[in-house]
């Protein structure tokens, strides 16, 4: 291919292109810098060498201070381990070239003959096709070199141009994959956050906000589950209904904040008297309930008395309080509502009898 020798690029023009922030951002966005060789690119450089007869072909990504070789095919093997090159290179001239940069004998061309690769690597012929994005940013070049003068044919240039287009398709694909991975990481983080929010909502749906105990909804669900267990295993089940005595006086005399503190403290004492399998719940303003699985009437009375005593003897309460407790033990074929009603009736009997006491229903 006979053509006029190309005019070397101005040094200032090359420096401006190397440092161009938009170009560097486009290069970084490919996600290819400092990545290992990939067959998709290696296939193209092998094909370039085979079709043009050049001993070396490579994909060069031009960073601000180095050329990074994403792929390099070298028949001799002398350059196969080279992954980057610093200093002025022929690819820098291709960077600012609007079209293919074709050099048939660099030793005969001013400026090009002074490129370090001409002496250090023995490069005599170079053909480089700019790798240009759709936005016009040049990422580097698809190149072929020879260690002796070479007259590049029109077919050689056409092959390199087509393979450069293929290299850009690979680059766009890798960029899309890189972005997809980043989006996938974000998606997984969002899914994790949604799971955390769902768990938090689940806790809000089953937990009393003030005391941290189970709420009425959770209590009803737990009572139904325990009844199902009783039906399968024929084990005893008891229920305690508890109410804070004269709670309205505490609110009226000391304020609702003081009342809330009393409820929180009593909730902690009830939990402290319960087993892990027991279900302690706040089912009303100052009303609590305790489900006692595998517990008969005598056992339920013992737990109830222990809870009543713990509250009555708590000298650390800012405003002393007592509780009344109604106890009911499940009878044969009894429903949850019937068990609840009997325990609730026993509670009111305890309050009517003078409060601060336990009554079996």
C-alpha cells in the first residue's frame, strides 16, 4: 500500500489527549485496565497476525502514563509476557490520529524513529487503528508490528480495521458485564435491605412498642399454636391474666411517662419470672397475659404467685405498684376464647377481692 508518510503528532497534542479526563473516564469505565488476558481479545490478535503476516499484534489501552496491553500475540514469544509499556509509544501517535496510523519503516521517519520501542524492541513497521467509542473517545489502538520494514497492503489495513471494530464490540460487552455486576451488587444490597425492613415490620407487627413484649396479635397467634400442640400431645396448658392495680392513679398523680416506666419495669419482672417457652404479652393498656405451655394448675399458681410477689416487693420502682392475677388451666376440648374468658373472670375476681392477689378460675 503506497501512501505518503504520516506527519508526526505534535507533542502538546499527545499530552493533552493522554490527560483528557473524559477520555480517561471512558477508559476506566471499560473495567479492563489491569485485567488478565481473555480469549475474546486473544482470538482477535491471533487472527490479525495470521491474516497480515505480522509477527506481533496487540490491543493497547492507553492510560495517562502507560500503555496497558489487554491482549498481545507474539510469534517469537519475546513480547508475550509484556502487559504494559511506559514512555512515548507509537500508540500515542495513533491516539490523536483521525484514521489508521501506518508506518512502513519507522527508522526512516523523523520523530517516529525516536520512539523508544524502535530501539529497545526493534520495531520497524507499525499499523495502528484507533479504538474509538461511540462518543468519540479514543481508548487506545488495535495494532500490528513487524521487526523489519513492511509494506502494509490495503487488505492488511482492512483486516485490522475490521478486527478493531470487533475489539470495540468486545470492550462494549465487557463494559456492559462490568456494569451488570455492579448493578447486581446494588440489587443484592437492596434485597438485603428489604429483608431487613420486612423483618423489622414483622417485629413491629408482633411486638409491643413500649415494653418489647409480644403484642395482642402475637399472643392470639401463640395461644392457637399452643392449643394445637395440646391436641396432638395431650399436655397441660395454663393461662395467666394480669392487671396493674390502680394504674390510673399513677398516671393521674405522676403523669403518663411515669406510668409507662412502671409498665416497662413490670414487663421486665414478668419476663424474668417466665421460662423461655412461656409467652409473655401485653394485651391491653395495663393488662398482661402469660401463656404457660406444659403447665398444670398447681404450676400455674406457683408462677403467678412468684410474679405477684416480684412486683409487690420491687423496691426499685419509682412508683410502687402491685398486680392482680387470674389463672385458668385448659379443660378438655376448651376453646381459646373460653380459656381466655375464664382467666379474665378470675382476674376480675382477684381485683374485687382486694387486689394484689392470685385467683384460680
